[in-house]
């Protein structure tokens, strides 16, 4: 039975991972759970799954956690506990939101574990640091994003030694978010509730806002580059509102391979846990007897500028993605707090990226510094507006 550590167990990815484990309880066992602050939910999860160890990110909640879980479960606390738990199972599911998930990614790979990666920001911001760790004996990185899981499945269908030789293009599909078809003037008036009303997926607020700006797709372009080593000019984005085709690989002979399923994050989660096998529970199965129409169109990069900004940061390389990602996280936080408009998100990221200093991503400190500088630029702007 494969042991699983779930980091960010009370969030969207974490709770869906636990749903997969409930459905496949004869194959997987939860050995570690960690949450940042949702202590009551974490206690309930610990009572159900009886892991060996649980952790809470906010250290002041440790006593409450300790008194709520069964006495034979070890309790850890503080930010470093997440990294510790990433080494306590055969598979570490990184469901931590944002740049905060970097430590989990590094710890899991450095300890030779399989990393089921839902935290795209850590690979995007620190790709030059993550890549060497992928060669650690036993280390394995399986993406959980539906798009990259789709590409992983498409690419495993061909011989690994000929993959780069015959692959022409990766095509990432985007739902288009809640504002597909909107004009620039329409977007000046959108609210937080509007941005959080995703037409297809149920996700956390940060990722949902990123989807509305197409930044989420831009981050996925960088992630695809890092995961599969494909040049940016060979990674394309198309809008596909039905979210049935999750991504495609195009080969030199004109063949296109695609992975199709109903929108259900439990499918890529289950794939990452079970690879190279598959689970018996048909998450996202399509009823092919029902009429289906699939639409595809190019993204409106003039209106949704975040996608182009992500391409720019990825092509700059080094710490530019970390700088841009920090600015984006700060801008999204400010938007959710009501401090800036939706349209200001891309404008702030563009201005922050213009200030990028070109530093190399040669250490964890340099990546953290770039992330902080991107955030600080946005914070200064927001503070000046509030005076």
C-alpha cells in the first residue's frame, strides 16, 4: 500500500486528494497531513485517516491540534514542519498555495520522493533550483495540474528516447475564465465576486482570479517549459471553454494526441498517485453517447495581458519568473482585499517586470529575494494609492 503525505490538506487539492484515497483505500494510505491554519478541519481529517503525523503551519495552534487528535499521532508545528512531512511518505502531494510551497517541492525531491505537484509557483519561480533535484535517486515529479497531467499522459504514449525528436508542439487549453469575450472597457467594472465565478472549475480564490486574468495559463506555460524542456516558441495556448480537452501534444508527422475527460481534478490527482498504474475509479469519465460540441479559439492577449507577461518572464529566465510571480501574488491579494481593480493586476505586474534586475537564480536566497522585490513593488503602489 502506497503511503501519501498531503501538504495543504484542508485546501481544494488536499481535500480532493483525500476523496481519491477514500475511493482507493485498498491502494493508498495517508501517513501525513499538514495545514496552515484550518485546525478544526485538520483534526477531523486526522481522526478519519489516522496518519502517523500531522502538522500545523501556525505554531500558536499546536496545542489545539495536539489536544484534538488521537494521542498516538505525532504533532509538528511551524513553517518548517511542511518540509519535514514532505519526506515522511512515498508520495508527497504539494497542495500548498503560492510561493510558500517552494520548500515542500525542494524537500520532497531532495529526499528522493515522488512529488505530486499542484503548486506550480514553486517550479515556476525556482526552476533552476528544482531541475537538478529531479535527478536525485528515487525522485520523481508528476504534475497534478490537469493540463500538465494531460501532456504527461500524451507523451508517455511514445518511446521516451524519441520524444524530443518527434515532438513539434505542446498545446495548453484554457477555459477562458469568467470574462471570456469581454472587452477592455467591460473589465474596468468587474468585481471580486465576478472574478471568482469560474464557469468550469471549483478552485481556491487565488487560482480562480489567476484564471480570470489568464495568468494561471501563463504560469502553466512556464511550468510546461520546465517540466518537459520544450522551448517557449513551441508552447501554444488555445481557449477551449468546455474544458474537455485538457491539453495536446503535436508531433512532426501531423499527429495530435489529446487527453479528454470531464473537468474533475480528482483524475489528475489519482494519476499522480498511481502512476505508472491507473486507479479503477473512473474520475471524469465522459458519456460518449451524449452529443458533444467542442470549441477552440485563440486567446485575446491584447485584453488579457498577463498571458503575454508570463511568456516574457519565462523567456527572460533566471529570477524573472520569481519576480513576476511575487508581483502577481501581491496584486491578486490586493484585488481580493478590494484595494485595486481587476484591470490593475496586469498593469502592476507589467510595471514590476520593467524593474526586474536580471539577477541569476543561483541560490534559494536569490529566488526568495526576487519574489520579495516583485511583491514590494506592488505593495508600494497600493500603499501610495491608499494615502
